[in-house]
């Protein structure tokens, strides 16, 4: 048991795919469920689990949807490769006060959406050149992870169109915090000049 908890704790964001335990157990799916019942692991989605922090009650604890999303994406793509984007990044920057049932993660390869098991909601993946995105390290319930900067987040949201109340709300909350010069540099580098012009509507 100790070997498993140590193994999970060593993984980025303390998150694993159940099959990662194949080197420790002959039947990972069965044994990971046992570990979940013991309160050592929390089931995020089918086949994905994270370690339960020792200071929390495993019966009631669950990470934020943003932490769950980047944890799952990290288990797939590796440490500090996935980047929280869009409304999920806006949430991490406290531009939206309420939780959203969908989390968005930029990854270097496309992946089908993953339905969460511990709450109504899902993780959506966007294939992007993650190395080109303007991102910063932020703290999540599962540990440090990457999210797009306020400038990148605003440009991304505006490019997709402020067609929802949440998107519009996030843009208006983040825009005053953005460095205009930095946002212009990002727009130039990522062919988003038209998007930058569209943001003038918010000024």
C-alpha cells in the first residue's frame, strides 16, 4: 500500500491513469478501486485517479474542475505540457466567480472530451502549439500547473467570439489587468490582429 501511495505522490499533480499501476499490480483496475475505497485515491474520470491530500476527508473532498482537467491532461501528455485556457484560465485568474461545468485545456495533440466521474462536467481538449502560448505557472488544488496569461486568455476568448454571457463577463473582467504592449506582441506573433481590434469594443 505504501508503495502505491508513494508512486502516486511522485506523479505530476498526483494524478495517474489506472493502467500506470500495471507495474505494481497484476489487476490495476481492481486494485485502484480498492485504494479508492480506502480513501487513498479519488476517481476523477473513467481510468483517471488522483491522490487525496492527507488533510482532507476523502468522503467529501474533490479538486476544482480546473485542477481535475489539468491533472487528467498531465497524466496523458506529461508534466507542464497541458495549459488551462479559455474560461478555465479566466477562472484561475478569478475573472469568473462561479464554477463552470466544462474545463478547457490546450494540448499538443487532439483528444476526445472526457466526462468527469465525480461531478457533472467534462474536460475538453484543444490541439494547439502549446509552446507558442503565453502561459504562466499557477497553483491548483493538485499542485502547480500552467494556464494562459490574462493577455493570452483575453485574445483567445475574443477570437472565438464573445457570444456568451460568461465569455463577455470574463473579457470585461480581465481586460483592465492586461498589459496592452504584451497583448499586442502576442496578437502579432499569433496572427490575431483582427481579434485585438475587436477588443476595442470593450474600451
